């Protein structure tokens, strides 16, 4: 698909927040480093955060596949952090768990994101579709400082991304056709979900990794949010 087609048809750029707009891995590693040192744990804080995030992802995917009552993101996070600390042999309290998960709300954007989104905003409405809970996303606004036109939690759809209901509900709330939305993510699973649901997609390949074999390839593949703005504004 050509960039001209996207420029002429897309009305909204819709973003994943955690890991695409804000630096989740770097931010949580910075928080976890002194926390783990104080606990006397000698492992790699970056690996701890990766383990935490992968456990959270697995638990949220189980919740989405069950598609019963939606479990809040914060609760999934508490379970994941506690599980990882148990497996690592790190003594912890419920307050420790709440502290670490609470830091997700305070994450800062990747350095290039504010300026890139400001440029995108000259042509498109900017919307977030996040797995985060509504109150977490509201609190995050004062830390990331980006003036999104709308922030949508998947709680509206009663499931976590990449369940198709999350993307279709977001489009419904915006009153747009699926192909009028360009979904932007740093995660292949999120691009695959959005593309499968009917949205256009842009993969921000910050880590220079293969997207993977799938019929749902992204319409745009760029190394940064700056490159995305340069391509479609």
C-alpha cells in the first residue's frame, strides 16, 4: 500500500502506549535497578523487567482468550510481578508489588516521540488504544505530557489486545471505518491484531528485529516515530 493512499484516507493515527509512546523497558529497568539492589538480588535488572513483562503478557493473553469478565491491567501486573519475584527468590510485600506496578503510570516518552507526534497532529487526530486501565492512563497524562485527542482503554471492549473486539470498539467509539485508522505499535502482535481487524498499520521497528512471517504484514515499517511522521505528513 502506498503512503499516498494512507495520506488520503487515514483520519486517525492510533497508538499503543506502553512500549510505543512511552519507554516501558528502559523506564521500568531504571526503577527496578535500585529496588532490586536494596533487596539484595544480584541478577540483571533488565532481565527482571523482561521476565516481568513477558509474564504479564502471557497472563493478559490468557485473560483475553478466556473472554470472560475483563481482569484489570493493574491486577494482571500485580500477579506478574509477584510471580516473578517468587521465582527469583526475592522476598517482597504487597506494597512492593503495588509500588513497581504503579511506576508504569509515570513512564516517559521515547525522546523523539513528542516532536514526531506534534508533526503528525498537524494532519491526523491522535488517539491511544491501550491495555492499561482507564485510571492508569489518566494518571499517565501528566507524566508523558502528550495532548492526545482521545485515550481509549481496552476495558471498553472487555478484553486485552490483540482481541478483535478491542480494535473494532475503538473504531466504533471514534465513528470511523476501520481503514480510516492507522494503528501504530512497536509490537508485532499489536500490528497483527489491528491489521487482522481491518486497520492500516505502522510498525515502529526500534530494535531492528524481523517482523515475522504472517499474512498480516504492516503497511508501513519504519525505525522511529520521527520516520513515520516524515513519511505520512
